[in-house]
C-alpha cells in the first residue's frame, strides 16, 4: 500500500491510499470519492506530463508519499 | 468580443445560453483552432454548411482537452441562437445524419420538455450508424436511436450537462403530450392477438382449480417469510456472541494493563494522582523496555532494595485507602472504569486501522481489490 497526495492549490488537498498496481483511472475514482468531483473531470499531472488513465502507478514510478498535481477539465 | 452571445438572445434556463457548456470546456473551445478558423462570424445560414461537413460527433478528447467540431458548433449555435424553425429543419432533414444529430443535441439543450419529446422521439426510428469520438480520441460506432436515447435519459452527454427533463409520465398526465406510440406497436399487436387466443384456451383449462393454487401460494409465501425471520434471528444471535467474546477479550487485556499501572503508581506515589502523566510514563516505559532490559543486570542489586521500599509504600497506601471515605473511592472507581473503556477502544484500533478499513470499503464499492500491506 502506498499513500499519495494530490493538491490542486485551490484549497483541495487529498491523501489517497492505493496499491502500486492500481491504474491512474482507479486513483482518479478514489480521489473523486473523497472530493466529490466526477472522476472523468480530473486530470493528474506532474509538471507537463498528463497521466493517462489506463497506465499503472508503478509504471509511472509513482511511489509512497509522492505529490501529484490535481487539475480539472 | 467575438465570443459574446448575441444581444437579442433569449436567456435559456435563466442564464446566458453559452453557460450551458461548462466554463472549462467553453474556454477550451474558444482556444481551439477549429473555433477560431471555422466558426468565426458564422451566421445561421453559413452554419448549415459547416454542419454538413461534420464527420463525427463527440465531446472533448485527448490528454490536453481538445473539443470536437461537433461540440464547437453546438457552442456556436448557443451563441448565435438560430431560430427554432432552422433547428427543426436540422432535425427533420433526412440526408445528413450529423446535421440531424447536431440539431437534436441543440434542441435537447435549449428546448422545453414538450418540444424535446415532440421532436426527438420520432428519431427513435432512425437506425443509421454514426461515428462517436470518445475521450481517448478513438472512434466508436453508435446508432442514431442510441444517441437519441442517451440524450433523453442521461444527465450528461458529450461532456455537456444536459438540463433537467420533465418526466414523460408527468407530461402525459397533464395532457401536454400524447402517449408515445412505438413503431414496434403494430408488430406487437399482431403477436398479442395471437398469444391472447392461445392464453384464452389455456385459461379455460386452468380455471377449475384456482382456490387450491392460491392457497398453496399463500402458504409457500408464509413459509418463506418464516424462514427469513429465522435466518435473521440466527444471524443476530451470532453477532451478539461475537461481540461478547470480543468484550471478554478486551476486559482481560485491560485488566492486565491495569495491574501494570497499579504497580507503576505505587512506585511513584506523588505522581499517581496525575493520571495523564502516569500514562505517558507508561508508554515511555514500553519504549524504553529493551534498553532497560540490557541494563537490568547492572541495576539488579539496586532494584531489590527498591522493591522492598515499594512494598512498604504499597502497604501504607492500602491502609490509606481503607481510611479514605467511601465516596472518594467510588469516584475513583468510576474514573478507572472510563479509563478501562478507553483502553479497550485503543486495543481494537490496533487490530484493524479504521482508515484502512474505510479505504477498503470504498475500494470494494468501486470494484477494486483491497489494499495490500
């Protein structure tokens, strides 16, 4: 289990527990459950790379305690 | 400002019609190349040409949210607000399916419920294929009646929130629209008349023993009810047993802990009243245990002496307690009890972290595997 922090820098900062073999889509659903936004509307970014829904966290080398940028679309 | 809604536009759903498209997507459309190149200074007539050029429908796609031409044209229509006749013409035309789709989508956004049912439901009989671009930018096959159905039933389509639609049933009761007649009705009627005849024959046979059958049905229902109740009761009993067992376990553990605290208190009598500090002390003692074990052998001699002293103190303490008024003691007992309760709670937390349990429950609801340690 790893814990990831997502911050949109507009007042929403969530910590999510997940498995390394979850996909980004799963992570978005977990975030959506905490924040109340639709998961389709969430964009996860790190600098200029947008994370794609079907790829696993471990393949993006997302580790425990990492910070992701939370955007909306 | 090129992106302003025209002045004489009638407000839709109480706001500027362009606001029906969400802000983020709207700005994306304003920024898109298609909007700037093709949608600039469009009028309702020129719009028809653009609509005829459409090759697919869709919302937004790709990682860096790009709008489809379909969505851009929808926004353009919201902006210039073509007359209703034009929109109806869009829907009624037979030759261009994407023009029809655009008209239907626009009608769904701005029309009243009655209009929507009136103009969109006939399209249920259109079975043509249409291309739909999904979020990843890939194309899917859709049918026109499929598309119309999702317009009438879903809350959002093509990444636009569809305004609320009154229930068809309500409108029918208010006599604003006729009950819908499906194109399948004729076929069904034919089949119905056939099957009715058959059923009539069968009914004639089965009419003779109705009372027994109904009674047996009732009986079986009662039986099922009873079985269900029994099952429930059993489950309840099991649960309570579990709870009891847990409580017992907790009690034994807390007793142990209590004893240790007692010893602790007796060691330093002055602080014994200050419960918090003593507990803290307890915890720190746990942490230091390993270090202490190492140094125990050295302290052994010293300790023996101290223990004697301790016993002395304890005796004195007991005597004090006896002298203490009954009221005081009962109060302390209460306090001890509450402490015990807190302890039991703490031990259950140690068993399963409630945060993780909660996360797992959420994951189960989303259809994900539970968290691995």
